[in-house]
C-alpha cells in the first residue's frame, strides 16, 4: 500500500495513475479464476469476525464450556459456508439460465433483473411486516 499527501485536487478512479487497481476491468472479469484466487477471495470474505460466534464463545467460556463453544462456532461457520455456497451457485446458474433464454437480449435482461429485484424487495418487506406484526400482536404469523 502506498501513502501520499491528500492535500491536492486528486480523486481515485480507474485512470487516476495512483499505481493500484480500484475495480477490475472488463478484460479482468473475462479471465477464468484460478483455484488459488478463489481460495484467496473466500478467505478475504470469511476472515471478518462473526458477532454471533464471538457471543457463543463468550457465553460458553463463562459457563466453563469453552470447547463446546469452539465446536458450536465451527458448526455455525459450516452452516454459513453451506448457505452462502448454495446462494452463490443459484445466482450463477440463474444468470446463465437468463442469458440462455434471453438470447443475450439486453432489454429483456434489464426488465427481468428489475422484476426480480422488485420481487426480492417485496418479499423482504413482507417478511419484515410479518415479524413486526408477530411482535405487535404477541402471536406467531406462521400458525
């Protein structure tokens, strides 16, 4: 990482000449990702601490069950890895399927993407509304 004085009129961007990449270029994205690059990406994403895991470790340590907390934290990590892998696979397969059926029609892809984003947002809003309703009425919305 380089350091320089930020007192000048300079903005970081794709062509700023600062010596490092800010975003991958289109040609970078067209290149296949090696196994080690994928491992590096997964490690970089997964290295951040999980507050839930930290809480489990704290409580298990306070109860004298430190190794049970470590095991529980690893099980939580495995569950997260499985969930994220499934979602990522579905996203990639959905994109490939959309490209296949669209015939690479940009207008169709734009409209489909907008519709999916709208449906996803409405789904999240409905789940949030159900959870709010459940707390307000002291009942469960699923029964």
